[in-house]
């Protein structure tokens, strides 16, 4: 699986280099298509891990809303990083930096319920002592 992902990245880069010399207007489309293929293969690989985490949360009794929120935070982080990379590749580095900053703020706000849950768990553990 890893070799397949690396091959897609190399083929995309070679195609983009060839297009850059002949038809530079098609380079962003080539890079976008290669990036989409990489993401599809990556999510296919991720599905096995998600099933393990689902079973783990059921067996341990962890609130599923917390786990869903953690996955949403991770998803926002990846989405912001991918988008910022694409914007930077198009030559708009300052816009990319602002996007990353906004993404960090969104992740912080989204993670507040996780912090509240951790606080309540720590408080209940202290009360046991």
C-alpha cells in the first residue's frame, strides 16, 4: 500500500514536470488529481484503524461523542493542511499562512469539549482519593 501511494506521488510529480514545460496551465489540475488519488488511497488504509478504535471505545466505555469529536478535529487539521499546501503551491504563501492560523483557531475551539471532559475525569479521580 505504501509503495502504491509513493508511486502515485512520483507519477504525479513527473507528469506535472512534463506539463510544466509544454502546457503549464494544466499543472494545477494534474497536481489536484494526484492529490485526490493519494487521499483516496490513504482513507482506504485508514478504515481498518477506525474499526479498531470503534471496538476499543465500545469495550472501554469511552463516550463515543468524544471520539467523534477527536476524529473531527483530526479531519479539520488534515483538511486545512492539504488546502494550505495547495494554496501555497499556487504561489499564495501569505494566504496559506492565514488559512493555517484560522485552522488552528477552529481546532482550539472544537477541542474545548474534550478539555471539559478531561477536567471532569480528573476531578472525579481526585474525589476518589
